[in-house]
C-alpha cells in the first residue's frame, strides 16, 4: 500500500480489508498536511511487522480496523492510539503480538462505541474504568481468568463477547441487570452456575444468549421472553427439557445439543410453528415418540 494514499487531501474513507496486501505499512509524513481521513479498514490482509507509530497522526479517524495484522510476535505501542480522540470504532483483534494490552490505555477515548481486542493478552486492573459510551465490547480469546468487574459500569453496553477465556465460577448477577445489554456471549469458559435467584436472567431483556461449552448444571436457567437465540450446548444439563422454553414466542434458534437431557420432546414445541427455524438436540438421552 503506497504511503502516498494517506496524503490525498480529499480522502475520507480508505477501505482495503480482506485482500492480500503484504509487508509493512508506511503511512509516511503527514504532519505537514493534517489528514481528513475518517475511516481506515485494513483488516484481514497479510500485513506483517510493526504497526507504524505514524498512525497516531491520523487524528480525524472515527473508524479503525487493523484486525489480524501479523506483528510476528513483536511489540505493539498501543499508546499510539491514544491520540485518536475521535475514534468511535476500534478493532485490534488477533495482532499476534507479544505485548500485553493494558485496557486502561483506552479510558480516555471518550467517543468510543465499539472496541474489539479479541485474541490479545489483556491487563485488566481492579480500578479500570472504560468510557461509558461503549456499546459493543469483544474480548474473546484474551486469557481472562476472572470476570471483569469494570463491565458492571458499562451502562450503554449492548453486546458483550467474552467467549473462549478461562473464567471460572458463577456468572455475576449484575450482568443481567445492565440496562442496554441484549447480546451476551460467555461460551467456552469454565462457568458452573449463576449468582442470584432462578429468574435472574428471565427478568432481563436479552435477545441473544450463548452459554455453550461451559460446566453449567441444573437448574436450567429461566430465559427472558425476548430471547431470539439461545445456545446451551456442551454443558451438563439433565432431566427433561423445561416446558418454560415453549413460552419464548420469539425464539428463532435453540441449541441444546451435547447435554444429558432425558425424556421426550415437549409437545408444546409445536407452538413454535411461526418462529423457530433452528433446533439442535443431538447427543442427549431423549426418547419416546417424536414429538411427545
């Protein structure tokens, strides 16, 4: 990618993601000509080597995606992004870096609405506070071992992905009380239960819930009526499939495979004739006539 591209004074959007560009990226000297570039997408190419510190000069950026940049296990100076005060969307996932990402570095990006740091090693302090403006937070595959407490203060959070980590114990009760949260992905962790009463999830307004590939056991959680997608596969649920699931009139996808459910399929599943499009029940101990 020629550095001269970044010198085009009228350029506002540069989108070159998902190509085969390779080598290091040189942004060049743009200090003499402040960039009007507002959106830069370079994700999923074959760029390698360090991320240029000159990126800090692109102060007009509101959108930046460098996902899957291969830094070849080198260091990344994440402080370069602190100068980009207008950022609303920042994707830095899977950088293949030896650097640990200190989440507190992003505390001053007050316009940030979407942050994806999946596939990196994170440093999360007890006193961490991220901008309350964040609506979409993805921290998948970040070697997180303790449920991040700072999430409790993310009052604008709509979508949370902390899948593929090593978080143990119970899912905190406060998670389901976050006022804007609708999409929750806590799959592929080591959770074994839920804090609070049996209806703690049901009292929320979640739309997408993925708790698959954990160590959850009975009781099966009561789900909110707003649920469209639920996956509880690869857990340790047993007994009969709860009839309460039939009350989820908006349910489109239900995945309960690889558990130990027994008995027959509830007759009330026929009530899904207007909504349910995907149903996975394989690898359980279900029996009887289909349906009940």
